[in-house]
C-alpha cells in the first residue's frame, strides 16, 4: 500500500524536504507551546487535568508509583513540572495545580463532576476548576474535547485537550510552530470550504472499489488549527492541523478496521451506518457492532468528515495521525462540539454518546487503499487525495 507523501513545504526554500522521517523538529518547549496557543497568557491562572480510573491514586501523586499511567506520568513530567520549572514565570501565569477526574469509558463522554487535587481532597470540577482557572490543560486517556468545549462556554475559560500524548507527539506534533499550522490549515480550508459533496473511493485488496458519498450542503469548512488567542472561551485539540465538515447526509459503503484487526464493510444510508458485513477476521466482532447499531442507532450516525493538513511522522495515536496530510477520517456519534446536532441526550444510554474517529491512513488501514477523494463545489470538481497523497490542487493551495 502507498506511504504518506514527502513534499516541499510551501513556505520554505525550494528543495527543503519535510519528509516526516527526515524533518528536524525543535525540542519541545512548554513555554513556546502555551505562549503560541494562548497568547496572551500574562495574568492567567492555569491548571492541569488528568484522568484516573482510581481517584485514590491522586493523593500525593500516587499514580506516579503505580504501574501504567504513562499519559498521566507524561502530564506530570512535561506539563506540571514544566510549568514550575520556568513556563509559568516566562509567561506570567499563576496557579499550576493538577487535578484528577474519574476516567470515562470512551471518547468525548461527559465528565462526572467529582475530582481530586494532588492532596487527595474531594473537589468539584464545576466549582473548583472550571470557575477558577483561565486556562485548563486536559491530558487524558480519552478525549475530553466535547465536554470541555461545552463547559468553556458556561464558565468562560480557554483550554487545550491533549489525549493520548506519547513521546513521538511531544517531540513532533507539539513542537511545531502553530502559527504556521494555522496558516496552512486556513489555506486548505479555503480550498475546500462550501463544498457541496465529497466522494471517497476505497480499494480493497481483491480489487473491489467501495464508494461513500457525503453531502455537505455548501457549508463553511471549519479548521482545527491549535490557536486560542485573546480571551474568548475556546478549547483547542492538540496536536492540531485539520479541516473538517459536519455531514448533512451520507450514503454508500466504506471499510472499517476494528481494534482486533477485523475488517468490515459498513453500509451507510441517510447519514447512518445501518450494518456491518464481515470481510475478514472475527464474525463475533461484526455481530457485536451490528447489535450495538440495532440497540442504539445513533451510535452509527456520521458526525464528522476531516482532512489532515500537516506533514508529521506517524505517532501510533489517532490524535496526531489524523492530522497528517494525505489522510482523511470519518467520525460517528456526538458532534455538538463541532457545531453539529448530535448531542448526548439523543443516545439511548450516556455511555453510548461518544465521538469515535475512523482514520484512513496507510499505517492504520493497510488492508485497503484510499483510491481517490473528490470534491464537488457548484460546477467545480477537484481531486483532493489519491492513494493517500494530496492532489496538486491541495498542494497548489498550500503554496498560495
């Protein structure tokens, strides 16, 4: 299957190749990251949120001595200690406390209000965190972008969600210049905005072509670009670098690789996944998905279509890998944080109201090819991606 593209960056001298494997990234700097994302920062009070399955591990930072908890330990080392080792003084910030909330069971589920500080005291997220801090960094196992986006509108804070942080993300996706990321995302947003329809052809190993058609209704494309400047409530999802839409309708078929490696063929009608058919792997996995779709059809509603805008190395975590230029992704479930109409109350059970990305990338889905992605905008028709490589149309947009 194809690999991701090596290309010259449009804002660097000709011949400078930003191959993800060869690109040199600056050393991670918390001061640079927070100063760029949240400018201005002076006078702001900042804190860190982590998630723990057992809140008793918050007291005296007990999670640091417990097996696992790699994300939470990185949050402590690179963010909690990083704030105290100079970033707060450099940026004129105060606070720097860390709190833990109870880990959810899935992506973007609402958070319970109970939390603990690192002395182990029982506190309230609403009363003791959201209402008190100006900037909140959430470094967690599962994404909390949707619930924190809702809370920031009520309490007025700014924030960033950084779920699944690993060493590759720290060294690359969180070390880039987010002014440049934002500029590139805007160039690609303008190239795709007000699209009427996106068609995606998927090629299976046996030569079968599956096509999914997504109606976008001429909507303004949105971007995840990593910047939360000023004082307006907002939450950035980091690493950033994405152009996305909320589908109005969707029909057709697309393949999906499940977490156990099973490959299914998903049938989509009127924006909803109505069934999955086994292509290879475990029939039990397919049966479980079909049972979930039958029990709560909202779990199969398509809530997002996104395109990566950055040249980054594969990290093994979708939060970065879906931001890679040449990939695209769909998402099912909750999309109110994207401006959509799928809210938690529409699901049969709270635990079903997740937002789950389905990433199409060579390392993630080697069983099939992203043969072609096409955009229709009025009388204009453009190829966006072929074989996991951005088209000349998108590269021209990046060059300006």
